[in-house]
C-alpha cells in the first residue's frame, strides 16, 4: 500500500532542511532578493501617479509638468520580501482519491509545506480556499501566528461545491492587494480559456501565477475494470458505465485538456507544475524548485 505524503511536523522539517530546497527558496522562489512590484523609494523608476496633497515636492516630475501642465510624482521599485498567495481549490472534484488520500488532501499538504517554507524565510503568506467562489480567506501575514492560522484553516476544510476556477481567478485578481506570487493548487477541471482569462487578470495586476495541477494517477490512466458509477461535477445524477467502453475517448479528452493548459501556460510564461498524488510530497516540490533555481541561475549568467 502506498505511503501517504503525510502532513506532519516531521515532513515539514525534512522539507525545510533539504539544502536544495533551502537554496531554491533563497535564490529563486521566495527570497528577499525577489524583485517586488511594490512601490518604494529605491533608485529604479517604476511609474508616475497624480500628485496628492502631502506628497513631497522633490518627488514631483517637473519635466512632465513643463510639457503637460500636470503635477505627477515619481514612484520607484523597492526590494522587499516576497508575498505568496496560496489559492487552494476546495471544490467537490478535489475530493476524489483512488489512494488513501484525496487530491484535496495532497493540495493542502503542498500548500502547508510552501507556507512553512515561505514563513521560515520571514516572507509573507496568505491563503484563499475556493470552489465556485472564494470560501475562506486568511489575509497575508507572517510569523508563527500566521502559520498556525493557515494550517488550521487547511486542516479544517472540506472539499465540496461546484467548480469554477477561471471565474474565481478573474474575480479575486483585483482583490489581492499585496502583489506577489500566486500559487494555485487545483485539478484545473474547468474550461481552459476561462482559466486563461483569470490568469491574465492576475498577471495584469502585477502577480506571478504558478499553476500546480493536482491529479490522481487513475485520472490519467483510467485503468478501471469493473463498472463505474460516475457523478457529474456540475449536473445532478449518476451514471453507471463500462470503463473499457469509454477509456479511449476519456484519455483523448483529458490529454487534449492538459495539452491546451500547457500551451496557454507557455504562451503566458507561466509555470504549470504537474503534481500526482502518488508522488512523495518532498520529491514533487523539490523537483520543481530545483528546476526554478536552475532557470534563475541561467538567467543571471546570460
């Protein structure tokens, strides 16, 4: 029987002590070196905004005033700690599991592990649980109280309700006031173009989305032999089917769906990280973080 990638302090400590993961956290994924889209007072210009009473006169761009008779002030990019928003799909489709744990279990274990790593680096993490709309929100924060709040929220959640990932991303993008990395844990069972629209809203708002697609191995192999009782995700009612009669059509459908998602992610320069619930938690995250670190180093050398 497979061993569950259990969420407990020993697993989280093992993750945080891996030198590879620790270096990746510092250098590529969630380090204070990460260039924040926040506005501050460093030397690199970011944008103009309209002058408001109380603004320092030395920040007024007098060249713009001379050309257009408009008072605007200069804003600059600052280096600051990362803000990591964790969005976890808690819809009914995430309740499926052919192992001793479900996709939702695996997703919240991953979210908890990243929370642990982010807060260990003294960065900031927040959590949103969603189905067809946002269900629970833990505003971004840091420190031990934040870790306790996020973990207890994840542990107490139940997967239920319809799926509407694209609509949720589109709705929540302007409501994430602190811009940063947005880690989305979901099976991504929604129309790809709707998901793409939500991702565009996030990117337009200055966020960096990362898609963690959590799937059960049976959803990819569909090697059932006996009759199945299938329940629709959106419509009511159940259907008994012979899996052998629909296997080829099913595999083609999910294959096309995942290829479309991958194409969308590539076109938007967004990471799409496949996570299989049969893969150990630390191995799955370490593989992705190692890839991200190598890519960051390659970029610095070029």
